[in-house]
C-alpha cells in the first residue's frame, strides 16, 4: 500500500495584537503598549510538537525575533525550520519593491544571525502576494529565498488569488518556488483547506475530509498553518475591533489545542522544506519537464 504524503505543519509567529484583524484599531505605534504573549504561547506549541514527535516550519516576524532572540534559538534547537514572515506584518501589497526588498532582506539576515541556520522560506503577512504585486517573487529570489508560501488561491475579503495554480509553481520561470496554501476544488471553485481561522470556525471534520482528499485522491501533501495566539484563550480582548474581527479572532480558541493534538496524531507532518523537498530541491530542468 502506498504511504500517504507527509504534510507541512507551519506556524506564523506573531503576537495577538499584530494581526490584520486588529490593524484598524491598533496602529504599530501602539504595539509597545501591549504585553507580549508570543513567547509563552510559542513555547506551548513547541512542547505540543515535541510530545507528538512532529517538526514544523516557524514563519517568524523579524520584530518578534529581535525582541525574543532566545525563542528563535529554541525553535532551531528543537529541530524545526526557521523561516521569514517579514519584519512587522506589513502587507507585501502595501509596499513598493524597494521597501519590500529592505523588509525581507533585513528579516532574513536577522533570523540567520540569531538561528545560525540558512533561511530558505518566506510567507507574506496575510497572504498578500497576488496579481497586483507579482514582482515580489523576483525580489524574494534576489534576496536569497528558495521558496515562498504566500499565495492563497481562494476568494477572500482580505487576500486571495483564486486563479493561481493550486500546486507549487515557479513564477515567471525563476528559481524561486511558490508553494500555495492548500485548497480543495469543488463546484467550480477553490475551497480553503489550510487551517487558520477556518479550522476554528468550521467543524474539525470538514478540514480533515479536505486534507484526506488532497492526500488520498490527489496524492500530494497539504499545508496547515496557525498562530501562537490561537492556543491562548486567556489573551486580552481588544475593544472596538468590530464583530467580524471578534468572530475571526476569538471563536473557539479554547478548542484549538486539543483539536491540534488530534490533527498531529491522525496525519503525517513535517517541516515545509522536507514535506516539499522534491519541489524545492528540483533543478530548473526537472521543473520544466
């Protein structure tokens, strides 16, 4: 019997007050006024992964790494992949090419210095690479990244590129791979199957059915992502954020950790660079073939 694919487990390392859902009520200038909870929450996740025998990829903000350098070293020491989430969660599609280049170059250099390992991967804040800023792939390649996981091929009010490929591709024939977030194709459209807020908002079984379809029917690995604040039901509540942001951010936080335990047990997981090694390590000739 053919073994099922190994999926990529990923964590976007950012604090609860840095998320896009609160950007309209918490400016970056106010961030220092909030008590950081990201280190303790990430340590909980590291312990959870260790108990399950799972390694993952941690897409880490540069500003988090700068504030918590020992956390970066613990991630690497535990055998996880260290990857870039940009400097301070600024959307890629709100930057011009030079500002974006500075952002991703600065972040990669700091992570490599702190972690002592090469940083190959990048994920844009809020999946903010799309049709309007495809130039970002060339900048990432020139900055030394080998892969990106920044495109979510769905329709969404904050992000999405529904016409993008559902499987890994090399934008513009370059050497950088874009490994898009996992979707299931049904009823003429792509449906999200990558975790995140959908994993908390919808029944567990729906995500599991989708990932089973990708693994068994399509015979390819999927991606799961979440954030450290999602395992923290005791985090402060942000006033005035609006009903949509409250639903997206706070729904079912208490069930996230046990749901994650079941997911870690019932599917095969590893780091992005290993789950997609056949893609990332493929020479250009093999990719074209």
